[in-house]
C-alpha cells in the first residue's frame, strides 16, 4: 500500500509539472476497478510464520493478488501507463511463483538497513511474514527479486517489477490529470469533439420550415396536390 501511495504522489507531482489538474482525475473511469481493490487488500493479509505451510499460503495469496490485479490491468490496457504496470506485475508474479514467495537478497537488505543487517533480518522475519524471505541458494531469478535496496529516508527493498509498476501507476495518474474534461463544468453539457479532416459538414436547419413542408391551411388545398381549386 505504501508503494501505491508513492506512485500517486509521484504521478501527481509529474502531472502538475506538466500542467495537469488533479480535478481531471474525477473524470477517469476504469473497468472492473473492484478487482484492483481486492488485489491490494489480499496483499496486506497477514500470514504468520507459525502457521502450517505458512510460506505456501503466503505465496498463494500473493499470486492470487497479482492475478486479480492483472485482470484489472488487462481490462484497461489501453489506458496510459497500464502496459508498464502489466509488465511489472508479471515479473513479480513469476518470481513469487518460482520461489514460493518473494526472495530478498542480502545485499539489498544491507543497503536498505544502512549496514544493520541483523536488525533488518529480524524485521524481515517479523514484518515480512511468510510472503517474503531472505534469499538462499535454492532461490531462482534473484536479479528480478527484491534485489534493489534504498537506504534512509526510504529504507526499503524493491524488485525490477516494483520499479516498473510504480512508474506505470505514476504515469497513469499524470495521464489522468492531463485529460481534458468531457463536459462543460458550467452547464454540464458535453463538449463537442472537433471535426476530423475528411468528415462531411453537418448542416443544421435554421427552422422547422427547412426540415419539413408546412402543413396545409385548414379548408384549403395546395395547388400542387393534383386538384384545381376552381373546381373544388
């Protein structure tokens, strides 16, 4: 959840710098958005180490979370930033599936803890639960695991997939801020789209008399209806 907030902050800063408006985000609509909320909530479900098969349960929850998020992302893949989010999620899900959890390399942990390795390992085991574990000889795809450590003031470890999906989410926020409103804020009426080259001109009648013939007056026949008024 912290990474999601970071993506929103970064995207907001970039969007404002490019001339976007935060109010424009209210006009952004994503398909199947409840899946994204469900996927994020699953990631914060605690799985203590003391549980039987805790590591497998934690990995299953993470994979399930990424699957929900991927379905949401694919449903909105044409939106700004979403292709990058999809790549990041696929990379993370692959590493987690192969290693039954996300491995954290010792080098990344050391860099994030500013050398306090022992404290960092204890924190990983207590707060990381069964979803993250210190990388060992049997783990694979370690370059794609949590191998990027950042010290103070962030003090966190990240994977290549994290960097990609955070960048994609920030891009989505900035892109939403740059969207033009689809309705006139004063009247609420939709703003017509500009005509594209090659579109035929649209002619609007000035009055009803231009769009249909006037109704004949009562008691009279029009001269062109096939009857002679003199013989009526």
